[in-house]
């Protein structure tokens, strides 16, 4: 029986080994239903491409030590760029999501796609060298952008704070220069992927709320990113808040962002004669003991909690992670979120619900971008093709 | 190379053929990456168990007609029971979701699990005979219950209107009598599965709202049922409605159900001296021209729309289906739902959003119960095992 150029089963074997446990040929045959000879053939292919490394088992069942096979998460690296409105974090990670080299720097996306992405290419090259790796080891590039991204094409769609980026072919532009597959998504989605990775393996349903200048939500349903029909899922910043007529930058009134967004809190402080230009200033003022800023941040937590209380009844997540600049206010903001969700959601939906600040902090985006790439590159069908290669 | 008792690939072949298109061996080899000899072996196994039927292709590319292979959706049948508070619909369907025999009858779940399920077994036996099938052709049993069901065990969990059912082992009890795998879920989830099946293949993200005595929501994310961490997802009936202090049966005030549920509308009519005992009476009064009932139903549509407007921003569905007794008020209720969602949700989330009444009507539950069984029985790994026998 010939398998032609197919290597069906290789990807399934690798998917099993990605949990970090090394296994014998016999264990892998049992877990997959593949014959032992197929398992051996596929393992040879995976070892040849360094996806898998054979090891001597410490504990042997019989007289002689058995060979076990382990996922080689150091075999490949991922280049990542998490672009905010004015700042970027860039990094090289391996497939165990270990950060090998990273840098944060000012890089305003308002300068347009080509100047921004040229800088991204330069810095990623420097980081790759600093990590002691070369281009042949790069299996993919993951990019987060501060605006809506069409999932299929990886292109920004009418991004409000990214002049010149609408429809720009980010994946093709970067692939031509970096020579590897490029995955692009919006910043909130990649942060949700990062936090889901950090919470593995217990959490299947997770919400990541980014409280910054604006307010957005990344959604993990059944372990997968839920992007929605137009990729617009998670746009909670423009949900109506009861009893508010505050004007929002979107043109409506009473949006969550207009009462709890960093930009609106800074505006409220300026109206009170206090200098503040964004969410970071609001948090800095609060830390410095400004009562007005403290009141605003606590109220923002309650407003976000009120909206999330409805969403908790609807979605029944097991974990809510709060991130973004305003989340750096820590318990001041979290107290309001928790208080409102626990008092307004159903007991069954809250009895095991965790609500906490980001586990990864400023690294949530780069880890999530690497997860996005890993899910693509390590998909069983992709590994089958790579090994058949 | 031996495959032992494995038939890996059989399930993948069947999954491809389930779209209703017959295909040649060569097409199946290309689509799966399996060798032609493996495809032939697996097709023989599938034909032997009647999952697949070979056919002469009408159009031939060369001189002689090619053999094509088609999913045999008539090969097996599913027994289904959609139990409401007082009425049940029972049916036999094939795997193309064609209803072969069905019956609706009074069957109050309040009589307890054993009397209710004994009647279910009796009726399903009669329907199976009426459909001209026998027990050997039954591949599974799907049951919908009017209360929360633990997904893993298929048992009711503290169901408020089902005395005696808490923790009752419905799957084991029915399996002992019907001799096939039994899948149990709550009624709103199975209706969502049915409506998703009816909307296939274009709709990946669907919300099904049941407006009856209470109000619940079934959620399809990425083509899969989203049950949430405790299986409590979709409990939108107890989301707080702004500016309402109406007491709810759950003990809180201002819940959506307390203003838009059939029970609360009937209570409001009784307070006005009009006789009404449930959602069906409210709709009947509206149809008879009662202005008070009409006003209540239209307002219920607006209240549901206001809650769903926030959920549309969060979830970005492509289709919202409204079902349940109150949905039988048709445009009277739908107008309010549409008006509020379109005015309060973001344009990106509503530009391609469909909002309509149930396509399957009273059959949504039995079709969804059959889909639940089919997804279980036809899962590729299950087919691999069945064919390996």
C-alpha cells in the first residue's frame, strides 16, 4: 500500500505531543489508532524536520530503557509585533511561548503602513540575531493591530486610528520581506489568545476585556477565538449604558466607552481643570492620590461590570481577564467590575467564575500573536503536508 | 503495512460526503490526502455498513461512466422527543433530517421522569413501526428537556418546572429500553441546533431566542453549540432591563422575563381583569384583537430587542431566529425586536444581520435533537471505530 506523498497522521501525533508529555511509539499508536509501523514512519519524518526529539525514558517498564518522543518547542521561532496606537512591542518566541528576545518602543501607526512595517522588519531582524536564531528557523510572523482586521485577508478594515492602513495588504507586504507565513488580527483578539494560553488547560470559555482609551472584548468559546460574522464580535465599547446621555466619539450617546473609556475619563478630568491626556494619565493621577481620578476609575469598573453582568448571563465564561492601561489601576478597577458582576449575574453563572487582571500584562499581545501563528503552522493538516514535503 | 483493527479515514470520507454531493474515488483521495487504495478500502467498509451507496455517475469525463459514492442518509434513523412543560413532540427522522413519523401529545413532565419516559418509549416504538423501520436501524435517541441539563451526564440539574427529575439518569434509563446511544440537552439548545441546520451552510454564528413562558437563548458559535462553563449560557431571561422594578420569579427585580415573559404578560392581563394563563393565551388574545395584549406583545419585542442589541455588539451573529409561543405573534413581536436591535447595535454588526421567526416552527426541537445525535454518531472517530468493527 502506497501513501503517495501523504503523511497523514504526522500532524495528529504532533498535536498529542504538544501537551509537553513525551510518549513511546506504543502509547502513540494506542492514542491515535494508527499502526505502529505508521507511527514509526511519521515519527521519522517529524524527527527529520526537528519537530520531535527522541529521548531515553528515565523509567523503563521492562529491562531496557524505552525511547520516548517529545515535542521540540525550541525547533522553530515566531516573530511577533503587537502594535498599539503609538507604542509597539516586538519579540521572538519559541513554540513553547518562551520569549527569546523582545523590545518595546515608540512607533506611531499614524505614520502609515510602510514606514511602520519597515521599522517592524528592521527590529524583528535585530531581535532574531539577538536570540541567536536565523531566518531558516522562523515558522511564521504574528501581528496585532489597533483596529478591525478582516480575518480572511489579514487586512485592516476602516481602522479609525490608523490613517492610510485601510485595506493595506499587511500579510503579503511582510511575507515578501520576512519569508514566512504572516497572521494578522486585532490587538484585543491576540491578547485574548495570549491570556487563554496562560490559563491553559482548564479554561475553555474566556473573556478578555481591554480597558484603555477605548473598551473592547476578546472572546474564546470552546477554546477557539470567536470573531463573529463580520469579525466585529467583542465590540462592547458601544453597548448602551442605562441612565447615561454622555456623547460618544461614535456619534451616539450613552455608550460604555463614553463613561468608562480612558479618553472620556481624561476629558472629564480636564473639564475639572486637571491635566490628563489619556488612560495612562488617569491611572497615574489615581496612583498619585487624586480623588477625582480615583472616583472615575472605580466608577468605570462598575460600568464595565454592569455591561459584563449581562454578558456573563449570556455567555457563561469560566474566566474574565481585565487588561489594558486602566487595568493597571488593579484592585481599584477590579473591585467595581467584580462587585457589579457578582450582584447582577445569575448564581449558576458566577459560582465558579474567576475575575482577575491580566496574567501576562504587557506581554499578552506578543504571546497571543505567537499562539495565532502556532495554531496555523501546527494544524495537523499543515504538519502532514510539511512532513510529506 | 498493517492497519490492525483501525479504519482511520473512514469518518473523514463520510464527513465530506454528508454535504450531499456524490464523489469519485479520485476526488475523495484528492480531498483527504489519503491514498486511492486506502480510499477504496474505507469505502468498502462504509458500503458494507450502508453508510455509503455507490452510484453510476450521470456525467462521465472519459468514455466509461465513473462510479460515484454518496452518503446514504436513509440508512439509519434517529428517535427524538422534544418535551415541553405539558406537551411533547416525538418523531422518527432519517439522517437527512427528514421526518418519517411524528406525533404531538399532552405529556406533563410534572408527572415525574419514569411515567413520562415510559410514555416516550411506547410512542417512539409506535412511530418506528409506523415509519416501517426496526430497532436495528436506530442509531441514536435525542431528547430535549424544559430545564437545565448537565452536558457531560445528560442529567437534569435543579430543573425548576420538573419535580422529581433532578439528577435522574435519563440517558441510561432510555438506553436500557431503546438499545441505542441517548443524547439529552435542554430544549432551547436543541431548537438552536435545528434552526442552525435549517440555515446551513451559510450561517456560522446564530442566536435562537425562545420567547415563551420564560425567555432563553441558544447560541451557535463557529457552527458549534456554545454551552458555557456550567452549561448555563443563553440564560438571557434574567438580564436586567433598565428602568424596570418588576418582581421576577427568580427573586430579583427588573429581569427581562419579568417584563417580556409570557407568564408575566398573562399576569398583567389578569390584573387588568382579562383572563389569561400563559403565553399561548396572550397570543390568542392579541389575534382576537385585544389591544392590551397587542401592546404587551409589541413591548415584549422591544424589551427583548434592547437586550439583544447589546448581545449583537458582543457576539456579532449573522442570524437571529425568534421562536417559542410568543413568536407565533409573528410581525407584532418581530417588529419590536428588529426596530430596537437596528437602532441600538453598531452598523458593522447589523449590516448583514438577519432577524426572522423560526424556519422550522414546532419541528425545531425534533430536528435539533436529531442533529445532536447525528453529530455524535457521525463524528469521524466514531465512524472509524464503527467501520473497523
